[in-house]
C-alpha cells in the first residue's frame, strides 16, 4: 500500500501561511537537497485547491531556474481535492466525490508514495481527522514570523510519535512524525 507523506514548512512560532517571505532565504544547500530527494522518491502529489492554484501557474515558468526539480514537479501526476474547481491543468486530476474515500483508494493503487503538498488547510485537516497520513515531515525554520496562519488551526488534539530528527547546517530541523 502506498503511503501519504505530508510535508510542511513552518516557523518557530508556527506560521505557515506566507513561506515565500522566508523560505527562499534557506532554499540552497541541504534543504534544497532534502526537498529534491523527497520529490524524486514519490510517484504522485496530492494538493488541496489553494496550494494547487498557487503552484500551477508558477512552476511551469521555473524550469530554467530550478532545473530537474521543477521539471519533476511539473511532470509528476497530481491529484487535487476541491469542491469548487471544475477542471485542472498541469498534469493534474480532480478528485471528485468523497475526498476521504477517493484518497483511501489512491493509497490502495499500485505505485510509490504520495507527497501531500501544502500543510494546514482543510484537506490536511480532513486527512488528519480520518487517519490517512502515514508520515508527517515538518521543516522547522529558525524564523519568528510574528503573524500568519497557524499549522492545523482548529483541529482537535492529535498525538503523534516522533520517528526522526534531522538537523541541517543552516539551523532548520526536519521533524518526522507518524500516527500513534
């Protein structure tokens, strides 16, 4: 069975909503390599509507700047959960019907793991609530943002098991958790 890996980036104060303000400062080096390794280890991407709409018009323009990482991101199959989108582009399939049922079916299909892109939105909360995420990889950045959206805002307490900690040279911590 395929597993779903949810990867998220956040600041020390838990901000997730505007990583473009601070993510670029830390992209090069070990974090870029870890992101690249993860992107090339999965067979598909899973998006909520907001993350999909943010990425779809941007990444096709970034192949020259980001090379094979952007090419991989642009060509890998994508699944988008949305109740409002009518169609998708960018090598994406719209998940129609019950998202919990459809994502569970995706996990049962043959193939490699699925990377959930974008953390904290309604799709993330739904997947968490229904136990569909097998691994959480949170990249904790040495930044205090002071404002912005918070990780899993509004969700009931959920306990996870720490599976691994990775410390990067630039102060980023990679925290890998699994469901208890």
